């Protein structure tokens, strides 16, 4: 697995993503939308890119399997891409 990088076109003006405080947030539970967790993940990737799924899971306080599901969806939506390593992306 490579590092995650937020695609720049996601941050364009037409983006509906709202910025959140990545130092003070709650991860959505089963009773809330998965979309909230995806927004949290996108904000954390933006703030800490390049980053790994493991680091993202640690920052979100969830299991890596949860992050993998979210990231696979975000990759499918072409909002993030994965590849390389920390040294090839910086």
C-alpha cells in the first residue's frame, strides 16, 4: 500500500466539502452517515498528506479496516489516489 494524497481538483471552488477542525472531531457512528467519516478522512489527508492508511486510522481512532473501506470509496470517486511512498511523493 502506498501513501494517500488528496486530488487537487477536490479542493476546487465547486467542492461542497466543509473544513473541520482536525484537532477536535468525533468519528461518525453507525447511527450517522458514512459521508461524515469520508469528510473527516479527506480533511485529515489534506492536512497530513502524504499519509498512510495506518496513520489515518490512528488519527481517526478507528480500525484500519474501516479506513480501508472509506479510502476505497474515495479512490473510486477519484477524490484521492494511492501510490508511491513518502519519499517519492515529497
